[in-house]
C-alpha cells in the first residue's frame, strides 16, 4: 500500500514534501482522539463557522482514500512496513546512484493525466528516462515529465486493501510496465515473504510474471531478480548483469570493512611468512657457515694426518736403513 504521509524519513521524496499552509502546526503531530475511527489515518479539512471563523475538523481516512491521497493526509503505518520499504528503496537508490536518467521514488504521488484514474503514491517507483533526475518534486507529473514508472512495488499491510486488486487495474491503465506486490506476512510466528507480479503484454494488458523454478521474479525493465530464500524468510535483490546482490549503505560498509580486515589479515600473514622465511634463510646461512668451518677444519686435520703419516713413513724408512 502507499504511504502518502508527512512523517519524516531520510529519503528524497519525503524531504521535498510539505504540509498545506492551512493546517495548523500544532495539529500536525496531534494523535486522533478516537483511535478506532482512525485505523488507516486522518486528514484535516477546513470548516467555516457561522461567525466566519475558519476551523479544522479531523476526519478519518478510508481505504479508498489511499488510492488517491491528498496533501496533508496522515497515514498510519507499522514499523515493519516502513523497514521493508526502506530496505528495498535504499538498495535500488544505490543501484542507480550513477545513472543520471533513472531515479527511485518512495511514496511520491503519481499524476497520470488520465481523467478519472486514481493517482496513488506507490511505496516504490523506478522511473527511467528523466531529463532532470535531481529536480525537487512534490508529485510526479507523467505528462509533463514525458516518462512514467517502469516498475512499481507495493508492500502489503494488514488492513490496507487494494494493492492486489484495485491498484492492479490502476497501474495497468496508467501504463506501468511492471508491478510487483510483496506480502511480508509480518504477523506470523515466523514471518515470511510472498510475492507476485504483473507485466504489460503487447496489447497493454497485465499478465502474471512467471517465477523461475526457485520462485524468483525477474524485472525485465530493471534487470533485477527479486529473490526469496527457500522458506521465504529473506528477500534479496540481484543484478542480472553483474550477478551481485544489491546492498544498503550499511551492508556496503560492512562488506568494505570485512574486505579491509581480510586484506589486513592477509598482509599480516604475508609479513609473518616473510619473517619466517628470513629467519629460516638466516639459520640456513649460519648452518652453511658452520658446515664450511667444519669442512675447513676437517681439511686441516686431514692435511695434518697426511703430514704425520708421511713423517712416520720417513722415520720407518730411515730405521730400516740404519738396521741394514
């Protein structure tokens, strides 16, 4: 479901969004008094009193309102929904960081320019062919921009219907090439992900994206695999070109630190090997010198023996001569 909310987050599309000037600042963070009526969210509407004074009524949002959110709408979300969205958003944003024509938006209202068609704010929208990627946008005007999302991702939440029904028709009519729906089943004892998707065919109608034998979905427009673990408890995104998984800043930093640590360990190991080799070579040199010294001593002793033997032979010869 879309989260068209003014809640602060460190992602671009929220930073470009601001509340209507008519909404009193002290009402922005005010919680609804009757929570049962505001399970989805609320908005403030202007009311003119008989005296002519303007006041503001807080009215609950309905599921239908989420299909076409308005400025100032406050949508209630659970932390898991936000975490899952942010994880995918950051990975895709990092993936396209160096592409000047593609930008990833989260909770940015779409303006289709199609009369009568609802205009949601998708959880995630990947939009290519941008002329000005860095432009600040409070909504996305498809007609003005001359492009539209090639991929929309909606993360389902309990109590927020429409992602797998009405929005399928909306995105189909809006010409969104691919639409992937993810249901995290976060309330289960062992949460798991379920996902399915649609792709426009040659006549502009959605057809289900057929997963591979492992249950992974391929987004042809982004060349990214949406991969589930065997039990569906982990969702990862994989670049079909490089074969690498998309990472968040934290994961990239963790990998960098891990690689640096491994490189340092390998350098230390090479240094220890070099020291051991130098020590062995020095020991070998000492042993070689000892052998040379021993060999020289042995040669001296051999020469002494030869000299003694020669002297002995000479004396024996002289003795024989004298006796004769």
